[in-house]
C-alpha cells in the first residue's frame, strides 16, 4: 500500500502510465479509453446529459 509520499510520486506520472499501458494494451490500464468512452456514451443517453 502506498503512503502519501509514494502516492504523490505515482500521481506525477499517472497520466503517462495510463496512456502507455492503454496504447500497449497491457496491465493495469489496458482498455482504459474504451471503458471511459463506454461510460460517456451511457451517460449521454440520459435525459439532460451535457458534454
């Protein structure tokens, strides 16, 4: 488990790590953009949804 300092260090590179993992289709973020896209599409089907 990460302490606050470890989490802060990880957070600095989080976006890059997610992007690389998703592009390479590797653990732990494989399919991340697809999941976010699916959530967005589902939300946008709801009445009064705004983007």
